[in-house]
């Protein structure tokens, strides 16, 4: 699905953060040791990102941003991480999910560069998602 507006991009960002929070919360309940702690931290971080993105959307929507945006298609960023049979498989899926999410945030930030605050917020979340990849690789 093409995301052609500011609102659609932020709505999708909130959705992927919500899905990530749920995914990591489920993994945390199944894992143990270091993996459990990492998954719990990642779930909490995604929940905080949801709140930050919702706040950004509320603050910037007041300006009624109607500028058309092209080149952001959800098919390029989705990873079907369902119920993994083992922690190793879940980590591999999580790494792919984090990598694609970071790409989404990078692409979106460049498309929304006319909104400096939004661009910075998206870039920050994108950097955090790349940092998650490194944390996940350490427990893989």
C-alpha cells in the first residue's frame, strides 16, 4: 500500500512500533536469561516510540499538512514475523524486521524533510532500530 501523506506515514510508523512491542513482549515471555531481558527492553522501547510518534503526529497535524508524498510503499518494509518455533528463529526474524523498519524511517525522513521536527524524530527512531539489530546479533 502506498503511503501518500504525512498522516499515513505516521499512522504506519505507529502500527509497526505497536506490532514490534507485541512481538517482543511475546518473545520475552518465552525466552530466558539475556534474551528475555533484551526482548523486554525492545518491547518497552517500541511502546515508548508509539507514544512519541503519536505526540509528533498530534503536534504536526495542527498545521494540516496536505503535501503529497510518493515512493513509500508498505510492501518494502513488512516482515511476516509470526510465532517462531525457537528463539534463534525469532531473533533472525527480528533482525530482518528491525532492518526494514530502519529503512522505512530513513526513507520517510527523507520524504518529510520539509518538516524538520518530524524528520529528526523519524531519523532518531531509525537509528534506534539499527542499534537494536546489533543487540539482537549479540544474543543470536
